[in-house]
C-alpha cells in the first residue's frame, strides 16, 4: 500500500514537473491501491474507459479484496 501511495504522489508531481513521467506512475499507483480501496478501483476503471485503445493491454485491473465482516468472524454455534 505504501508503494502505491508513493507512485501516486510521484505521478502527481510528474504532472507538474516536466522531468518525471506522471501518467505511468499514476496508473501503477492506482493499480496497486485498487485492491484495497473501492474509490481507487472506480477511478482506475474510469481512467481505462477514457484512455480506450491507448490503455496498455498488459495492465489488468485487479479484483477488489473482500474484507471479512464481523459475521464471518463469529462461527455459528
């Protein structure tokens, strides 16, 4: 998760600074964070739709991890 946030920050800096390629870092950061945060996954899907044919075919959107609920923790007796 830390690497995802670092890539996202570098990507945002890359939009401002001309030396750093911002878009690849943003996509990688979003892909890494999309397994943990539903809003990031939605943003990544929106980005994929906007980029269309320019979206790299090797980058797949990972599934969202299902967090266990309290009902799963308590076994029926």
